[in-house]
C-alpha cells in the first residue's frame, strides 16, 4: 500500500511526528547522563522508576480515552500537554533558574503525555489500514522515527550540553504546533457507532468511571495470549531500554578519548558522549534504511521463529557490549542489537491488531504498550545494579532476560496456533 493511498490523517501525522521525534531525540538520549550527574546513579535510577509509574497509569487512561473520546482528541491533548511540559523543563534549565528536581518533574509529565499519545496513534492506523498492509504501515512510521533517531542525537550531543535552554524551548514549540496540526488537519477515525455507544453511556461519578475502566482492562488481561505477550515484552524491554539508560553511562565511564580511525595526519577520536551519539545514530540509520525491507523479509518466516530469534540476538548483543571498550566492537554489538529490533518491529504491532476487538483497539494498544512503560519502569534498576555487580554481570543478566522473553513468545505462539479460528 503506497503512502499516497493512505488516509490524510496518517499522512499529516507522518510528517508532523517526524519533526516532533527529531526534536525529542535531541533531548531524550542524554537524560540518563543528566540525571546521573545531578542526583547520582542510585537516586537517578530510583527517580526514573518513579516517573514510569506515572507513565503506566497515563498509558491505561490514554487507551480508555482513545476509545471513548476519539483518536484525534487524544493526539491533540497529548501533544499540547507535552509542549507545556517541555516549556517547564526549559524554565528549570534557564538563565533564571537551575532546578534538576523541577526538570525531573517536567520529564515525568512529558513521559505521561507520550503514554497518552501512543495508544491513540496506533489505534488510528488499525482503524483505517486493512490488516494485510498494517505491518508495512507500522514499519514506515517506525522508519521515520528512526530517521529522527539518526539526526536528533547527533545534534543533541552538542545542543543539550551547551544550549539546553534554547533546545528545550524549541522542542516545546514544536510539540504545541503538532497539537494544533492534529486539531485542524486530521480526521477522527474512531467508528461513529463506537462514539455513539460511549456517548449513550453515563457514569454516576468519576469513581464509577475509574472502576469501569479497570474492569475492562481486567478483561483484556484475562486473555492468556495477550498476557503472555505483555510478559515477554516486559522481559525483552529490559534489554531494549538500556539503549537510553545503561549503555550511555557505560560509554561515558569507560571511554575517555579513543582514536578509532586515522588517515595521514587526520585522526578520528571519540569520547564516551560522542561515541554514544554515533552508536545511536548507527541504530537509527540502520532502522531508517532497512525497517521495511527486513519487515517484509520476516513475513516469509513463521512469526514464532522470528520472535524467538530476535530475543536471542538481543541477548547476544548485551553480552558483547561489556567485553571490551573498543569502539568498533561496540559498533558490531549495536548492529546485532538493531537487527533484532528490526525483525519484530512491524510484526508485533500487527499481531496486536489480530487480538484486539475493533471497539477496544485503543485499550489493547494501550495495554500492549505497557510492555514498554512497565519495562521502562523496571529498567532503571540496571543503573544501581552496576554498583552491586559491576557492568559485566549487569549486562549478562540483561542478556539472560532477553533470551527468556523468547521462550515466553514460543509459549504464546503455541497457544495462538491452537485457537479455533486459526
């Protein structure tokens, strides 16, 4: 399915989210270093866990609201809210005030707004794209995200540490503009009958509404297939999330100044911070170039085998990272890490749509994204773990968790294949 055949709302989102993601990735990869420097590794890990508790709650609310009030409404509210939070973050790093704790509060609100945005954005794709094309569409959105991941960290490596106030102001402005674009240039994709169904329902008070929401999520989690999908995702996320947590701290501590290439009198040197920027750019570039290709290639194999092998490769990559501080070995490890990511990125979003009833897509995507919100809530434990076990053992444990997720996926697909309708 070609982009020109997409619904207009998806085309607008593709462009708008590219600019938002580029600015976001100028900031996000360096926050672990920022908080570790300001609060210490132990406190930084604890605070990052706390922030993700709020994101988990926001994620559930986001899915519920996306099914009740519409996809477009949630995209607009989340974008503008994120812009306001970045404005607060800028003020906390301004010429008038230096407040790491206020910055952390703003970061927590940004995470909550992202959690509100995600389920509506995924449900909108499932609303308007036929099932056989969904993997490709999800892959294209992921590709544009990772083009942003290439550009953002390279610029952010300079701007975040030297022009943080101006950078955060710019990100705030872009987020708010994206919210206005969602309001005026996208269409609501939630089925009218679903909107009317929710509109005809009344709740006596907010307590009843919250109880109803948790009841509906309880029904989702009684689906054994879906529950195994969440468990496997949380285990795997412990590896994937270290791209923004443990890996930058490891590089910053163990790579001082390293010459990685030379030609005549010219030498290419990297430090811990710049090497992380290059590795993140490598990840983004490979994803940008090969997401659609690898996604289509993976559709030729059994989903069960693809998910399992991706988990194994994640584990192998984590075992390679602490073996040496040589930059080029890090490049190889990141290549393996990225290939594992590409194997399942389109397939897993499409798989969720196979499990979700049409009138509960937002909630299913919200619940599914708990793989990452809960995973990100637990993942910062890796930072204080380095003080207890050292970096080598910490990376080894994370690799084991990644491979364990592969075995959970195998169990899930065995149950899926036994479903009466398949």
